[in-house]
C-alpha cells in the first residue's frame, strides 16, 4: 500500500513541466495493433498505465523499447490472443484492444475493462457500434468475444458522445470496407491525437475534434510516428495548485487552448495568471471568489478536473455550486474534504462548497485517481500533515508527481508499506 505524507502550506516557485496525456497514450499504444509495422510514440509519460500496456503488448507478441519518453513498438510478431482479466482489469483503456485487434484480425477476446470505480461505466455504446460494423459480439462470464468476416462502413449515431466509443469506432472503421460516419462523436483533444496517429499510419479520417467524424476505410495501415499531446488534466491540476500556493510558478509544456474552461473559471475566481501559448505563470491569489462549476463533455469543464477543483473551491469566499454530470460516483472525496475542515453540503451529484475555510491535515483515503488529486490539493493547502492512503490510483495518472512538486518547494513523501 502506497501513501503520501504531505506537509502543507508551502510556497511553490520554479517550473513544473507537463508530460504526455494519459488518455491519449492509453489509446495510441493499442491503436498500434492495427499494423504489423513499426511505430514510434514520442512524449510518452512514465505512468503505471503505460507499464501495464507495455506488458499487454508484449503478451500479444510485440517487441517494445521505452527510453527517454520514446516508445518503439515492433508488431512484426503480433498475434491475437485472449486478454485475461489480470491485464484488462487494470485499466479502462484496455477496451481499445477490442477496436484494434478486431480491426486487424477480425477477432478479439477480452475480459471486462477495469478503471476507477466512479460509476457504472457500461460499454453498451461500444458494443452496439461494433455490431453495426459487422461484428458478432458475445459475452460470457465477463469476457467479450468479437468476430467478423468483413467490417463495413456505417453511419453510427451516439446517444452520448463517449470518448472511448468514439476512439474504438475510429479504430475499427479505418480498415472497414466503405465509409463510416460517427455522428455526435466526442470532441476531446485526445481523439484528434489518435486520429492524427491513424492518418500517419495511412488511414483516412476527417473531422476528429468535431461532432461528426468521417472515416474512409483503407486496405491496410503501415508503421508511423506520433507525439502525445500534453496532459490537460495533469496541467490543470498543477494550475489549480499554483493558484493556491504559487509564487510565479510556471506550468510549462501545456496547450492553453485545451485548458480554456479551467482558465476561465480560475479567472472568474480572481486568480492571477500570465498565459502564454504553451505555458502559464500562476500566483497564489488573495480574496478568491466563489464560482459555480459544472462538468460536461469537451469543451466543457472536464469531469477529471472536477475533484481537484472542488478542493480549490473550499478556498473561495462565498457559496460555490459544484455539479458533476458525467459519472454517478465522483463525489466520494467530499467526506474527506469535510473531515479536513471544509464546509460542504452534498447530495446526488451536486455539492455546495462554502468558503473560505482553513483546512487541517488529516488521515484520508484516495478512492479513485482524481479523488486522490483532490486530496493532494487539499493536503498541500492544509495546516499540518495530511496522510493520503491508497494513492496507487493517483500514480496511474500523474508522472513523477512527488518529484515534480518537491522540486518547486512542496514537502511530500511517498511511503511504500
Ligand atoms: C474517458 C477518460 C476518462 C474521462 C472520460 C470523460 C480514458 C481512458 N478515460 O473515459 O478519464 O473521465 O473519458 O471525459 O480516456 N457510457 C455509457 N456507455 C458506453 C460508454 C460510456 O453509458 O458505452 C457513459 C459512462 O458510463 C459515463 C459517460 O458515458 O457516464 C462517459 O463515458 P466515456 O466518455 O466513454 O468515458 P471513458 O471513455 O470511459
């Protein structure tokens, strides 16, 4: 069991450089299975999800090297094999092997994907789309099997713009016969990054990043290179921390446009920032004002930043209404913030956060990845020592977290018991 011991209330100055996006790389690595050629992925973050995906790729026969943030994938000996629970349960993104192995081999077998327990997280949109494309999909004892003789382009409408289903349909559609249109597609920047990689591999995808994506199927893909976009959630988390503790703290290696919703809310709260295209200098701001925050799909406020943002709102004067709209269980960190002294009333997927309150160091537990990020923010602004248990989740998404924060003046220890 890993835990963080945080001594709070320390000024932060210097520079934090943001790594490649977790939610991009976890799709890019499985996407490489659409070719037996050699792929090179740059700016790959050193996070535990990448380590698990490397093991999964090696299990499938790939030869991988990972050095200085460059991942080289040689799929010459790639084979389609059943992916067991011990791998698939480690991360949500394991469902991308359905799309890529299914696309290349017309067969995939994988146990139900894992990931944070933040709600029911069904994969019905993925499965219904696979069926429309021509797969026979069977489910037995938590294992999905996809089979087809031929994949055919289709018009596919999503009831909800699911990130995972958008990427999965793009993966299978690249090698399908004819044209696929995804209508009401998700527009997250990570989807554009995956489309860029697939196009570099020889696919013909237009409109990624908009609500309508058109994919003209091609006969085969070849090896290619791609660079992972900056992690907007990592960048956003450090921006929030900088708004509370920064003394000219520079967050570099970001894409400012991907953080528009957060920047806008921080400005409304009175945070002082100098914003450049790929970096932001942020200062601890006095007299922060309450702001309402409602999560939604991109370009709305990201659900993955909702939890760290709720810790920020405890420092804003007045009543902030915080509302989660994507997942059922994304408020499980709230009781821990309350234990630390926050004044919060929560019901369903809403919370009224009344600030500002001085938080106190306590023993708390990260129930999921971004809950961990919220408690990290809370611990860093609290008086005294905060102990955050169960931070394996947190390490799944934040590269070199302790080192990055301690380098700019934080006092955090990682204990492995
Ligand atoms: C991805 C991100 C996750 C982020 C989320 C929303 C990855 C690996 N994870 O997750 O960090 O929080 O986008 O931005 O990229 N849904 C269904 N049926 C489906 C698929 C989704 O009902 O078939 C529902 C989910 O239960 C959830 C909502 O749609 O309530 C969002 O899901 P989706 O956009 O698919 O998110 P993920 O791809 O799982």
